[in-house]
C-alpha cells in the first residue's frame, strides 16, 4: 500500500507534456495546410459524387464547400492547441472538427 501511495503522490515535470502539445499542434497545422496547398480538400471531399458511409453513421452528410470552413476551424483550433491558448476548448473543437473530417 505504501508503494501505491508513493506512486500516486509522485511529482513529475510538465515540460515533456508541453513539448508534446506544441509538436502535436504544429504537426496538425502542417497537415491541414498541406491538404489546402495540394487542393486535396476539393479533390477528396467536394468533387466525388460518392462517399463511403460507415455502419451507424449513414446520417453524416458531406458539407460541400462548407468543408473549407471546417478545415479552417480545425486549423485555428490546432494552432490554439500549439500555443496553449484556451487549451481545453481548443482541443475539444479540434477533436470534433478533425473527427468529422476523417
């Protein structure tokens, strides 16, 4: 029991977590910019007339040209995650928008 209490009360540095947050946000920003730069948003999300539907998610529809807005929201939230600005709100918005994109 003493070992468990020692493990639970152990303090650790926050720097590795902060570095991961910064690099994750940077990686996501670069990824989303790459999608826009290569015009993959139009080629992969808007132009195709058929989109695969996953079982239980048939109700999810494509957004058409609003997909650009969704990518912008995802980029802004990833940038906020990278900076640590309103992190909790930014990571939730990023999770929802990126999940919808994927």
